[in-house]
């Protein structure tokens, strides 16, 4: 199965266009508090222009239901990605396609991560380094802990991925998708087209090995 690539933190159409040209399958737009938070007019422009073969993903943290529905109304087919303390009941009640972020902490094992995932049976899960364990630039976690889970449900890997290490991640986990932002940014917080293309190429090459 081919690993999908999501480029997150797209704050305007130029970011989205760069991701598409690089070969990404999905683009993420952040509605949570973040330096890369998208303004509503930019989101509306993306909603008007995004091609049907690209999966749009809206990233929230502990949103109100009305916030999620407003984004879905503006962009039908939107996937919702949740990075807060959302309950399993809230995730299930949202319906539609949902990705729930599961923070990976120091000392976590496959069994601990699997138990944490059990609260979200209706969602795909995304593993990322827990905020309290991050350095200024997030380091990748021990990807092998996610591999057994990826054999039983769709798993997305994020956190510390770059064009240089993503192939190892793909070969170790065989995830449904990988998610990147800082690893493909230029020095001004925008998507670097060359880095994004190198990232996608590395994923495709790893799929073939």
C-alpha cells in the first residue's frame, strides 16, 4: 500500500500550491493556536481552489462543535484532525473522517499506545511527540512502537520528520500516512518546494523497498 503524504501548516494558497506541486496527497490547515494558524479568508480561498484529488485537513485543539461544522460547511469533504484533550465520545459524535492525535511520551511502549488508541475506535490515529517532551525542534520518537498498531488500523506518523529520515520511518512502521511541516519549511515559515518534493520522493522510494 502506498504511503500518503500530508504537508501541514498551509496558511495560504501559495503553501497549498507548493504542496500539490511537490506531490502531496493532503494539505493541513491549522485552526488551533499556532504561528501557522490560518486566517478564515485564506481558508475560504483554499476551499474554492483546492482540486478534488487533494485531501484537505483542518487541525483543531479542543474545538467547539460549531467551529468544526463551520469549516466543514465551507469545504465539504474536509478531514478533521484533533490535537487537544477531546474525549472518545466527542470524536465519535463528530462523525465524518477524523484523525485523533495521540501524544507519544518518553517511556511509552506499543502496549501503552494501543491502550490509548482504544478510546477512539471511529478515528484514524496520529502519533506525534508529546509537547512536554519536545525540544525547540521536535525530535522523532521511537517509530517501532507504532508499527504493531499500524498493522491493525490506519496510522499517521508526525513529529521530527524530514526528507532525510522519512524513508526510515516508512520502512519501520508502514503507516497509512506521514505528516510534515517544519521539515519542509524555508527560513521564513513557508513551504520550501524543493524540500517538499524531496520529502515526497523519499516516501515513494521507501514504499518500493
